[in-house]
């Protein structure tokens, strides 16, 4: 399962991670977010130990989404070595997200 991350622990969990991190910016009321959630959870299991998968609830955390210019959700950002390497906004197919992850491995 993916891990919930907050403004308070984002830097320690995501930026300082030794492996790539896929971050799903979402909200409970967002239909497309709920649609992509099972795909994100599947990827979390498939890439366990190779990629960390996290979720940031934009209704509860304002600093990090603002810092990365999140204007629409779901937005998925892939970090490697603390840097943004790829970003997708909107509900997309699993193959698109898997391709995004493959670039960082």
C-alpha cells in the first residue's frame, strides 16, 4: 500500500529517499483521484523496495502542493535524488505510470 505523507514529513520521506518516490497528490472528494488510487496501490506493491509510493492529501496539506505548483488533481510526481524527474496530471492508465517509473530505475 502507498504511504500517507504530510507537509511535516515530506522532506524526510520523499526528498531524502535513497530510492525513487512516486507521489500522488489527491483529495477524498476527487473522482479521478479515487479512480487512479487502485492503480497507484498496485504499482506500490509491484515496485516494493525499488520505488516508494506516497500520497499527499491536498485538503490537509497546503505547503507541499503549493511548493510544487499543484493546480489540478490527481497529479503524480516522480522524484529521484530529491529532484522532480517526471509529472503527470489527471487519471492515466497503469502503463503510463509504469513507463514513468521505468525511466527513474
